[in-house]
C-alpha cells in the first residue's frame, strides 16, 4: 500500500489524464501525500534561494527569511484552492474542495523532482552552462501549469476552454481576496493605532 503512495504521483505526472481520472473516480489521491508534496516544495524553494550557485542566485543569503518562503508558497496555494473552489462551484464544476487541494498539490511534483537537483548542479556550473539551469526550471514550471490545467479540467469535467476561463477567474478572485485582506489589515492597524492613542491621551490627562 505504501508503494502506491509513491507510484501513483509519478504515474500521474507522466499520464495526467489517466492519473487525475483515477484521483477523482478511483479514490487514489491522498491528502497526506498532497501536503507532503507541498512541504517538499517549500523546502526545495528555501534551499534553492539560499544555496543555488552564485551564477544563478542573486539573493543575499543574509536577508533571506525561511518564514517568508513559507508564506510565498503556502498562502498562494491556499488562495488558489479557495478561489478555484468558489469559482467552479458557481460554474457547475464537479470537483470537491478536497479534490482541488490534491489536484493542485500533485501538480507541484515536477518542482520537487527538478529544482533540487538543479540547485545542486548550479553550484558546479560555469557561465555557459547556466542556460540548462534556466531551461530545466522553466520546464518544471510549464509542466506544473500543464498538470494544473489537466487536473482542473478532469476533476471539474470541463472543456478546455471553460477550464482556461475558470483558471483565469480563479486568479482574479485571488487578487480580490488579497486586496480585501490588505484593506482589512490596514483598517485594523488604523483602529489599533486610534485606540492606543486614545488610551494614552486618557492616561496622560489623569
């Protein structure tokens, strides 16, 4: 049974249509595996930003914060799942929230397979070889987008055109949520500052 946890994700990224069909209708997807993939992507991103070779890494290691990396990956992932679920629910999608989470996480597997080896290889590259680093990291990104597209199309039982539309709308909803969240956070800060100033004024006048 444990071998299935490893074999199925690898099967899915090579045969996405069959894989996502089995994920939805054969119940072969696992939330535990999905969260493990997400955690590995976070770790891979932290390692890449901190330890990639200087020819491809323009970050200052002294200013990197691993917690920021966690937010930059996990928060967009959560926003995507919530936004996609919201949009597809209104547009007759058949995918459940659990299936959206698993489909989105499984689509990240190419990042786990390609980026860590390229991070290691980048430490030994000369300038002329960095093109392979950028090429393969781009392949990982395109592969991820392709898997996400096929996963969304399969679990929601959409046509290709409707899948593109719902993915676009999901991104728009993500931006709206971020805007509203930022607005609420700013208002809360202003209210907090106002309350603190009133409190101090009262204390100083006593």
